C-alpha cells in the first residue's frame, strides 16, 4: 500500500500561493495547512495577509490563529500540530496541502526534523539578548561557534533569534543542538511545488499588496493590538508591517517613510526566502507564474495522483 500524498506549495511572499492553493484545494477536495510563522497569531490578520473569512469558508484552513500575540508556539509544537492536521485530513479522504513561505516550518514537516524539546528559558534569553546588544551579533555567534560549530555554520550570524535559541538548547541540554537534531522523514509521498516570478514583477506585487494592506487598515489593526496591551517588543509585533506601524505611532517614522520601509524590507525578505528555497531546488518543481498559469500546476499535480 502506497503512502498518502502530501502536496507542499512554497515560494516567496506575494508570489501568488494563496490563489493557486485555493484553486487546487477546490479541484482536489483538499484542505490547507498554513506554514507561516506569523499567521499563527490571533489578531494579526491584515499585516500577515491571512486568508480572509470568505476564503476560509471556501476551503478549510488549519494552523491559523493558534496562539495569542504574547504566546509562544515552538517549532516542535507546530510540527506536531501539522502532522495531526495532515493525518486527520487523510483520514477524511481529503487531500492536505501544506502552503506557506516559512522555510523552517516547511522543512520541519517535510523532512521530519528532530527538534530538541527544550522549553524556553526566559532569564537565559534575556541574558543572551543583552550580550548581543552590548557586544554585537558577531560576538554572540562566536559563542555559539565555540559550543557547536556545526550549528553555527548553518545559522546566519545576523539572525540573533536563531543564534539565541541554539545557544539556549546547548546550555540547557548540555549537548550541542546539532547532535539533538535528527531527521525522520514522515510517512507521506511528497510533492513539492515552488511558485516564482521575476524579481521586478515580484517587487511590484509586494508594493501593491502593501498599499492594499494600508487601505484595509493595517495601522488600525496595529493600534488595536497595542490597545489590547500587547508589548511592541513581542516577536509577533516586530515583524514586517507591524514594526513600521509602531514606529509611525511612536513618532519615529513619518507615514510615507513607514510604508516605504515596509516595501523595502519585504523586498529584502523575499530575497532571503528565495535563497532558503533554492537549497531544496532539486526536489521542487518550479512554476514561473509570469509564464504559466494554474493549469500547468494542476497538470503536474494530477500526474502525481
């Protein structure tokens, strides 16, 4: 008996994953599992471009609105929840589609990453954050390299949050995180679909989407979150869009500069996403949506069924 199929749809922000996945889910009797590290937060709807209520009514969605903005969902918790959703969808005789642009979430599910079960240690994190603030991210990365050179080689020295997590695991568990991370591929047939567009076309779509987010009320959404008592320093509110709106509300940026910064930082972010997904390039079937349409994607999926 062959393993059940899991379809993964990946690609950079604003490339068109939502439109393609909604149509595929409709044609394949499918359900969508979000692989987006910001859409897990309740109340962060406009700035994360979460599927609208109408879209969620059209196709069942999973792993949206999982935690409050001041709560933590660890990668291990996300992975377990994703596997549970996939298995439930298969049990109903429907087709699961893992859709999103958070590369680590996608890898955790598709590769069965072994994720160390080390609970967050807030005092240690604050200590490491203070060290990074006073000595710089390079010095923090050097501390990780001394403890776990394998992990340090795999983590960008500018990604302070991931460096801190790796150090936290090393220090709390007493073993390098690279030793604790193993992979056990899940029991699914995997079909990886990558969506792309030429860089300038993607930038234009990003800029248009940011303008639409502003028109839909991103500023008001940010203010509501602050009024609800959520601190600006929370990871949920330091992401693209919310950080710049908070800077505007605090008088640190004028409105036009805040909007322009969101666009510029999102351009930079999609370059990082592209680099991440290129690592899996041999396993991903890429479709340039400037050259081909939905029918080409559907034909590829149908050939794998």
